[in-house]
C-alpha cells in the first residue's frame, strides 16, 4: 500500500486492529523514521462529540513523557480520516505473552506490574485517568520492557454520545466495579484494572468470566475475587495480598495511588530476594520496612536517653538499669505481639467484635447498630440493586460476621434502587434472533415478543418498530418487543395516460407507477403514426393495485393494400 496522509505519513502495512481503530506501520517522510499510525474506524468518525473528545484526550496524552508510556507524536486529520501518530514498538502485546507463558513467573509479573504502575503514576499526576488498562494496551518490547498505550480513547467514548458500545465491550473483564456501574472513576479504578492484569499474569486467567459482558460486569460488582494461590500454588502471600487489595470492590480499601502500590511491589521484591518466596505476607512486609525506619529514627533518641541515665548513676551499679531495660524490652515485645494478634487495638480497646449485618437498613439505623458494637460508620459508594430498596444499605466492608477491632470504620454502600439504562435502537437492523437477542442482552435488556407486519419503508426481514422506544430510560431486564417486516404493503396507484406516447415512453410510465407491462399488440391505424400507443387496457386515472399488469396497442401505421393485420408481443 502507498497511501500518504497529510503529505507526510506513508502507510506501509497493517500491523494490528481492534474494535475502534486500525494500526499501520508507517514512514514519517519529514523525519525519516518509522512510526505507528492508529486510524479510527469510519463508524466512530461520524460522532462529532467523540472525535472532539478523542482529539483533546490524545493531545493531553502526547504531553506524557516516560520510558513505560508509548509516545504520541502527532494527532491529525485528512478529510474523514482521524489518526494518531505514535512510537513504533518492536514487540508484542502483553495479551500474547500471557497466552504463551502464563502462569508466568511471579518475579517477571512484579517487574511488568511495576513498570505499568510507574507509567500510571506519571499519568495520574497529570490528571489523566487511563480507564482501559488491559493486556491488549500494554506492549512488551523485544528487550522485555512494558509500555502502556491507548490513553484517551476510553475517556472519549465515555464523553460522547456514541451508541456503538459493543466496540469496547471486550474490556469488561478488566473493568472496575465503579466502571461497571457507570459511576465516578479515579486513579484507584486504573489500579483495580492493573490488579486484574497482574492476576491474569500469575494464573493465566481473569478472575471473572461469563457467557456475556453483562454477567461479567455484575461479577465485578457482586462477587469476591478468588485468591490466585487457589489456582496456582506457590505465589508469595505478600504478592497475593497485594493483588487482593488492588482488586477490592471498594475504592476506599484499594491503593490510594500508583506510588503506594509501587512501594509495596518494591518491598515485596526486596524481601523475597532476601528471605525467600513465602516468608512474608503483605502486612508483614510493610511492618518489616516500617520497623527498620522506626529503628533508624529512634536510634538518636535512645542514645541520648542512655547517656543521660549514665550520668545520673555514675556511682551506682549498672545491674538494676540492665534489669529495667530488659523488662521494658520484654513488655514492648509483648505489647507488639498482642497488638499484631488483635488482642489489643491501636486505641487500646481490648478484644475484637463481630461486625453486625446491617444490609437493608437505612444509613442512620445501620450507623446506630454499628456504634452500639463499638464500630464507626461512613458512607461509601451509591450502588444499584435489584433487591435492596433505594436509600438502604446494599453492601458493607468489612463484611458482616467478620472479626475486627473496636473503632474500626465500616464503609456502607447505599442503594440507588434498580439499575436503569437507555433502550438501544433496533429499528432498521436486520432481524436474526440470535444476533438481536445477544445484542439486547449485552445492553442489559431482554428480547420480548416478535411480531410481523407489512412495510413499504423497510425491506423484508428488517425491524420496523420497537417498544419501548429507543433512547428511553428503563429498568434493566426490561423486555423489548419488536415488529419485523414480512413484505411490502398492498397499495394502489393511478393508471397514467399512455395514448399518444411511444412504446418506450409508455413502458416507462407503467413501471414508474409500480405496475407491470402486459401484452403489447400492433394494429394498423390511420389516426396514430407508426410506433405510437393508440389504446390502453385501463382508462387514465383508474386506481389499480400496485403490481397489476397493463396491456397496450401500438400503431403499425396506415394500412397498405394486400396486407393482413398481424399481432406481435413483447
């Protein structure tokens, strides 16, 4: 191929494609280098809002400079062709690496996750949320470096009026619960998706899979992630805890930033190298690091105390001091053991309590119930629920019946009632029961009754109407009834005047009124010239059913002596 964009970029060959764009290896003639050009599919360029948001977000992404981010060089347009010019990566997407190598070595998984987290750290600090973290958007170079791309596309989709939602449905396995609900997303949403990617690298499979996208989305919202060690033994406990924290359903319980996640990854990597793969859990790693920091900070203070004590007891025996210090160390150790085991809490509240089940209570009722048990309450997310009344508690963290220390904050999600959505437009689509049913189901609705009717507007086999109407807001699982065209309506048309016209003119008039040309006979005439219609089967102005045939007689000209009348037909 030799297509040239904006007189500069020569398209060399297609190297990839997805639901929203096609990627070409291209040569930048101006800078004499090879680049990758992503061209939006034509169906997406028709939405002006999407194109504008896509351009804005891509330009913002172009400002991100980091070794683990695919560089964006240019954003352009030629006619109806909208494109992005990017760094050309010699490598393969992480999705292919997972297919070939998973379950992957956990050390390699940590390495890749750290690189992607470093990329997200830069993006988040520039107020850019990726929204579509998945293995397909992470390239692994031939040198083994991870590079994150496709910033801005998911945001452009969410900002637009685009109805082609099936184009991005493949990302649902990596959606955060808040994305699945259509709620507010932030940095923690990206970290959830990165946790899912890490899970897939470690185990070779995503935590949630189902028969359709809606089912998978509901799993993200409602189901717990199975610990990866249940699938692949030998994963370090610390790394497993990191995965579980990153993929917590509640944003407040996840890592607050990519930097915080990076710190834990660094600590796990360091500790496992020093003491082995399965020694520390995630909390132990943090405690280990924090202990070292405390010891370093406390060393000068301890030295000063010791020096002061020595001055005061110069003439006394050192043995009592040694005994006192030993007792203090022992007490401190005992306190640490009791604290770590949960026997005492940070606020010196003794014992643990059982978290009561406050689901289906109002927030005020749930708060009172929790406070009566020595716990605290705070509002979490607003979530949809098909079973919990609006305004009632639809979820809690920590979970009911779990053991926690007094003073623990319990996050309560509040129901907004049943989930709703916009009815998709089915009118004008060809009717195939399996295809239409699957499409409707992917949007969260159900295909209802199918009736048939005549239509002159639509061809046979196409949907001509639907109930409820497209774009109306309805509860999920609402049935959509459709009517399918089974042929043209029986209509009538007026017979045109044909006498005095040529044969070709008459035939054109007949077919133009949706009639059929009947028999054409020829007779001699002294009134009409040769080749002109002298008679029509039905008078002009007669109303006939569309598709009826109309016969005509055509003049052969004036009679000649000795000639017999004859008849021809076409």
